[in-house]
C-alpha cells in the first residue's frame, strides 16, 4: 500500500514538475521589459511592449516614435523588420550555439547586446544563447526580434550603440553582416589552434 502511494506521489510530483517546466518555456519568468540604448553615459530605455505594439500594428508610440521620427525611419518598414522571421531549426540551433564556432559568434554579438548591469561575457553569452533558443520555442519554426525579446532572460537588455554602429559600418549589407560574424570567429579559432 505504501509503495502504491509513493508511486502515485512520485507521478504527481513529476507531472507538476513538467507543467512548471512547460509554463517556464512558454512564459519565461524573466523576459526583457526594456531595451536600453547605451552610448557612454547616455541611456534611454524603450519598453518592449512599445516594440511589440509597433510590430503588431505598424504604429510607433512613446520614445520609439520620437526616435523613428528623428532618424527618418518609416514605422511600417521597421514593423516589417521586427516581424521578419529567421527560419532556424530548434535542435540544430541549440547545438550550434554550444559549439566553439557558435560561442565565438555569440561572444561578438555579446559586445553589442548584453544584460544592462553585467556586460561581461560570463553573463551576456548565456543570456543571448537563452534568448535565441527560448525565442525559437515561442515562434513556430523561426525567430523574430519580438520573440527574442520575450525570451531574453534579463529585464533590461542593453544595446551598445557605438559597437552596433561600428558593425554596421563594416557590414554594408546583410551578406556583409553574415560574413563579419561568421568569418571573423573562424579566424580567431585558427589563431587559437596555432602554437
């Protein structure tokens, strides 16, 4: 009788654990609430809900509207970019971000995007990795900017503007951007393997 009770108790505990895990995946406990644009002492935060609103409606509100007006960006075009889906297979991407090449690429991105108070790679690399993998679970078969933000495991995600502009200057096109992030880490790996 006690073994039947123990077995039933274990099954209930496992079911509860699975339910909590599934809820954690579908509704991350810690998701980005703000995106902080950082340049030296300058810092302005944009609520993720405003970015999500722009993605859904094509209408910019709040500080995001002011920034788009100031830079002459069309909110409809930015909305299209926010909704653009990168078709990435979940299992393959999860494996890739944990390889040496994936780690090298993420470390380069972590110089641009990181948790606001901990820009060190020890915190920013796992945060990016979690944002990508968990974001893929939120979207069906792909990753969007909004799903990444909803899955990013820190309340404030910082974007280092000088580092971002530096990358943009080096990459004149999307192909250049892909080449920048994929070729450079390979060069770094080649240098590490040399005596």
